[in-house]
C-alpha cells in the first residue's frame, strides 16, 4: 500500500476489508494472561480479515495499527505512533498459524509515516482458502471465549463467528474469484482471440474484395491489410460480446448454486407463469 492509498483509507469508516487499531498487540507483555489474550486478539483480527465475508472474500485486506477506530466530527482520525518495535511478518505468521488451519502463507508489514506518526500497515493478500481455529481463543477485547473449528468473519466494522451458510458462501466466492484470476479475462481474451483469427481469415480473402482509388485497384498487399484490419475489428467486437456473455453466465451459475431450494422453485415457477400471463395478455389484446 502506498501513502496516497493509506490516506484515502484513513478518511473512511472501517469496512470488512479494513480494521484500525490504536496500538500494537501486547504479545510481549510480562503478564502471562495479558500476553496470551493479546496473541488471541491478533489471531482473531488476522483470521477475520483473511476470511472476509460473503461479499468481500478474495480481496486484499488491511490491519492498520496506530489509528483510532472512530472518525471525529471533522472526518479525521487521531493517530498514535507505534514506536520502533513492531510486529514482523514472521511473528504474525508464527502466532496465527499456531491456532489455525490451513496455515496462512503470507502477510506484509510496512511502516508508513503520517503527520510525523509511524503507523504499521499489515496487508493480508487474497487467498482461495477459508481459515478456521484449531484451539480455544480468549481475545482481549472479547467478552467470551471461542472454541476450536470457528471461522471468523467481518461484517461492517465488527468481527463475528460465521454461520455454516456464511462459511459456504465465503468459500464459494473465494473459489470463483481465484478461478477468474487464474484464467484469462473472458471479455478481453475473447476479443483478442477473435480479432487475431478474424484478421487472418479476412486477410487471406483480401484478393476477392478489392478497394479502389481513383477508379484503379490499390496495391494487393495494402488491400489485404485493409480487409484484415476491418475483419479484426468486426470479429474482435463479436468476440468481446461473447466473452461478456460467458462472464455473465458464469456469474449466474454461481448465484444459482447459492440459491436455496425454495428460491430455485420460485425461479422455475416464474417462467411458466410469465408465459401464461403473456399468452393471456395477447389474447385479451387480440379481442379488442
């Protein structure tokens, strides 16, 4: 995250993708109980961001430390210098992975100086995985303990335990987004492939359709290039339209699989009902 991106986030409320903390987690506190609870707090914070929710799963998420949770009346946040001793990537991964399954592979830590105050920005890259706890947690800001096999999720600016349906929705969205990232974007890919094929095909037939200038045929090579260019543009547009259609169909398939049984029955019922209504309307109009 660069400085401009950070400044934009500081002027916005907390979201499922961004959490603000006033101070570093006290993972080195001399009091053993505080130390354990602060580690559990860090684990919960990171897992909730790594999981996201049914709308944001698969996006980059950020834990920004040294920032007040609330905006003041002027839309600004109070900043707190985190000092020189900060959490490192290795520390975070060691603590979090001791209590979750599967293991988180990567986080990034960087210091950003804002108005003379050092802030710690922890970036959690997107992942296709859903992370659950493997032991009981007692975070310092929580009123109750959490059992193992819990999946934390974020809703607005809070952390909650995901229901079975939420867990499934998060997993499905992560898989969908990573499938899209692994594969070429359908619109641009369809347009590019169609343009290449169409350009070659039209170029090869360039001697059949001859452009003229002042009543005389133009150079054959130039004629083929012109025909090929026109063909590439036409087929490229058609390929892009087909790519967009494929994208929408894939998205509709994902929505369909998320619909409960009652919802699917409703969709199926709506089709014949719409046909019947249209037929009746047509009959009434024809009588007039």
